[in-house]
C-alpha cells in the first residue's frame, strides 16, 4: 500500500508560484525530497502560462506577486480552465477577510507565513489525495 | 558602457586641448590689440556717445568724423567736439583700459563703481600678501577681451558637466557592482543554509562554504538571509536559525548597529536582535522604549510586545512619550499574529498619557473586558474629547447599563461628536425612561442629533415607535422624513 502510494506521489506535478526566491527554493527543495515534480513560477503571469502549458496536479501560490496577484490567478483558473486543480494559498497576510476572499474565489487551502514545511507537506499530500 | 567610457575620454581630451588653446594663445593675441583700441574707445565713451558707434570707430579718424556728423545717431544737445579737437587728452580717463564690450554691457559709471568696490573689498578683507594678486586679477578682468572670459566660463561649465557625468557614471557602476555582489552572495548563502537546514550537509561543511564572512557586507547579507528564513519558516528550522546567527557571531554586528548614531542602523540592529537573538534584544530594547526618534521607539515598543508574551504592554507604565496610533496598530498586529495571551488593560486607564489611556479603552472594547467597567466610568470626566468618546463607546459596546445615567448627565456639556455617540449608546442600552430625554433632542435644532435621536427612539422598542408617531402628529417637525431616512437600509 505504501509503495503504490509512493509511485503515485512521484508522478504528481506541483506548480509553486512565489516571488521570494528564498521561499520558492525552500519549498521546491522540501517537496522535491518528498518525490514530487516541481515547476517554479516567479510571478502571476508566469504561473498562468505554466498552468496553460502543463498538466498540473496542485498549485501552491503566494497572494502578493508581480503582474498578476494570487487572487487574480485563482479567479482566472476557476473561471476559465483547470477548474479541478487544487489550489493552496501561502501568504503572510492572515487577516480574516483576506483568507475568506481567497476561499470565496476558489482556493482549497490557506497557510499563513511563517509556515512549517512539515505541515506544508501534509497539506499537499491531503490535497493531492482529495483530487485523486 | 564601454562606448560611453570612450566618449567621455574623447570629451575630456578635446576639452583639455580647448582650455590649453585659450590659456596660451588668446591672451597673447588680445594683449597686442588692446592698447590701441582702448585709446580711442574710452575717449568716445567719456563723451557719452552710444557704444554702437564706438565699436565702429576703430579704423580711422576720417571714418569717425563721417559717423559723428550723422545726426541721426547722436544724442541731441550732447557735445561732440572733444573727440575731434582733443583726442589725446582722454587717454588718461578712468576707463582707459576697460574692455569696450564690458562698457557697452554695464555702462561706464557702473564699471568704475564696481571696480572701486572690488578694490575696496580686497583692501578690507584680504591679507596683505594676497592683495596684490587680487588687484592684478581685477585689472586683468577689466582689461581682458570679454570673449576670453566667456570662453573660460564655457570651459568651466563643460568641466563641471563632465565631472557630474563622470560621478554619475562611476556611482552607477559601483551600485551595479554592489547589487550583483549582494545577489550572488545572497543566493550562495541561501543555498548553503538550505542544504544545512535540510540535513544535506553538516555544520563543518556549511561553515566552510560560507565564504568571506570577515567582510562586513557579507555578514550583513547573511544576517538578512537568516532574517528571511526566520520570518517565513516555523517548526524545526525556527530554532536552528538563531543558533546559526549566534554560532557565526553575527549578534555582535547587530549589537554594534543598535548603538549607531544613525536611526535606520539602530532599527536594523534592533530588528535582527529581536528575531534572532531575543535574550540580548530584551536588554537592548529597554534602552530605546523612550528614544527621541519616533521610528526607533516604535521598533523597540513592537519588539517589546513580541519578546514579552507574559506581559506584552508592561512598557506602557514607564512610557514617557506618546504612544502613537501607528505603534498601537503595529503592536496590536504583532500581538494577534503571535497569538499572545490577552492581558487586562485596566492598569493602562490610569496612565498620565492620553494616548495610552485611549489605547487601553480600544483594547477593552475589542476584547470585551467587562470587568473594567468602574475604570471606564471614571474616564467620562476626562478633559480629553477622544478619551470621553471612547469611554462612551465602551459603555455602548460592552452594554454597561450602569453607565447610562452617567452619559446622560454629561450630555449637555459634550461636543457634537460625543453627543451623537451618547444617543447611539441609548439605542442599545436605553429604555422607556429615556424617551423624554430623546424627545427633547428631537425638538432641538441640530439635524444630525435629531436624526440620531429618531433612530434610537425607533429601535429601542415598539413603544418608542409609537412615541414617534404621536410626536409626528402633534408637531410640525416632519418626523416622518427623519423616519424614512433612519429606516432606509442604505443609511
């Protein structure tokens, strides 16, 4: 059972959209060690482009990014395409209205910075399992 | 960039050639012609002839005569005979060596006056050994052809522009170089620390890879990287990052920064210590809680809230400066972000500083601390409008029925803003006993007070609505219009 799970996990493709290089690379490092295939995007525009060109299983996005912010990315994805791709929002802005707005637009989960990488891995696993 | 550099080199080269030409050639040429010109020109100007004429009278006496006879260019009534009859006598006039264009531009009286002033200034202000050079300079200034002065001026201008451009070029180059350096080392340090934090390499190897840590800039870059890690990550890494900071001795830099004379460096040091070396920070920030610079003070106060979860606002008791609104908001944000246990804010209501009392009231309202009612009532007598306003708001929001009579008592002496707040409070804590009070307000002149009183009376209970109907029928106050306004859901 564990082995088959691992095989499925290895096949999953996660897109991480984050403008802070340190955070982006840290998340990528952590998730790569868990066996996921990771694609990086430095801003909202790049994120949408990657989503268009690839079959992504999970999107992890920051809210405040250059060109197109996280909320706009979520709204576009939910309105036009990739309706079923789970979205995890990772943001330093933890005010109630901001979190609620992200959920209203179609986010599936929300993590507030500072965040734990262990917790992130658990949530990623859970979201991918829900999609499956 | 290279092409710009070459262009600059060319510009400097040509400019130097140009200056050399002016310095070595032109004065020699001009000194040969000056004397003859001056002899004739000054004699003409002494007779108050227009300078346009004087410029044309260089060649011969014959030409001069022809022109002088032309009455259209002469000033009527002016004597013109002197130049024809006694030309040699005028050579020793005060302006005999003065450049003709200077005379044309300034007028002969001004020229003489300025020259005398300059000489006087030199005599009065300059030391003896400099005076003769100064006099020589003044003489030269008055005798050199003005074209040379202009050329020197232009040369100076070009030199200035060149220097400015060179400074800009080298500043930009240095800045770009520094940015590139910072980016390269930041990325390098991030990678090394990430590998260490994820257990890919041990500390010895990580320490070896963290190069050039003796350079202050590199130590600053590493501190910044550690700060970003600390601000964004929780869990196991959260405890490892301050250890790295201490192992590398970076806290010494931050302590040094926190003692800097520049406020922004002090803030930088305080921020690093608060996040990465809390024990040292606790001692240091206590010195800055009453700092004269508002930004340093804010940083220290916010840091205090974060580092003292057991009693985050204790510093307010010793605060001597105002507790600014921005600091209140920042402290509150940190307080909520780090989920610090909520203390009782009653103690701060006795503070001598109004901003602290107001903050205490705001916190009491926000956290619904009902046990503080007696302290809130006391503040209704405060001389500060905002304090009384917040007290009334607290009575309203916390539904402190015991305070109803107190706010009604102070109504008459209150400002319009506070009166409205009292009427609003009666909407929530009022009853039939307050109808008469509200009716008296409806009969007053102020529209805003009337509107608010109608609203309160309408929402207290059904009896209040009936009273409004009766009042509407028995008076010409057009209360139905106020009611239409207050019952409209948009208002």
